[in-house]
C-alpha cells in the first residue's frame, strides 16, 4: 500500500483570496498543491521532494531491524510465512512512491 495522503487547506491563490486547496503527500513529503477553485497545480521542486523522501526513507530503514525483531518475537510463524509477501509488497511500494515523485 502506497502511503499517499491528501489534505485540504485554505491558502492564498492567484485566482483571488483564500481558496480551498488540496495538498498531496507521499510519506510526509509534499508533492502538489491544487486549487479547487481555478485548478492551478503547484508542484514542489523535484530536488526538494527527493531530498525529503531520501531522509524519510533512511529513517524508515533505520527502524526496520527493530520492527522485524519485534514482529518475529511476537508471532514467529506468521512472521516467517508472511515475510516474502511483505518484502515484495514493500519493494513495489517504494517503486511506486519513486514514480509518483518523479512525475512532479
């Protein structure tokens, strides 16, 4: 599952005054801002998003050993059986996140 999230906020827009905007994130990295009134799309600079995503990804990798240890201790059989599927799913998730970021 790709962790994309959309939230709304009232922001100043060139179409006049504060308007409702949709903000789209991938793992806490802001990708785009879209005005609901005029449809103007503001994409965050790719270098900025990639830098934020890289830091976030390193943090997630740093937490992985403790999470795997905890999962293995709590439910060892389920952990062993589900690990290959989870690993493939996570690789697919990261690839999809990078594709989303590369489109900005």
